[in-house]
C-alpha cells in the first residue's frame, strides 16, 4: 500500500513447459518378470517468469499498468475500454429511443 492509500499489486506472466521420454535399447525380445533389461529415461521442466505489470487500486478506480508492448495486449485492453464505455452509456440512459 502506498502513502496515499492506493494498493499496488504486481502481476507476472508465467510460462511452463514439461517434457519426458524413455525407451528400451539393445535387442528387443520378450522380457520375463524377474529379468532386468536396459532402459533409458529422462525428464525436464522449464519455467519462465516475466514481469507483466501492476494492478493499481486507489479506492476510486482500478487500473492496469502494463510493462510490455505486445500489440495483442493493447488490442484486448482497448476492447475492454470500449465495452466499458458502451455499458456506461446504456446504464446511464444516454441511448436514443426510437
């Protein structure tokens, strides 16, 4: 919380990938239960954390400050603003009656 009483909440974009695999090597044959056989296996995980922005709530309005310049994020943000303005106009009775 800031000195003015606003709450600042950071948010992060998280990307995660997981890969695993394995197999038998050597001569392929029927294996008895008590018989051991050569086996190879492996697994790996990648996690990427990237700061994305801040959510700021000052008690009057809540807004998002983004740290990226991704065009898709900008388009989604503008669409949200347009829908918000339409909802405000319809809710306040500013639309024309036919």
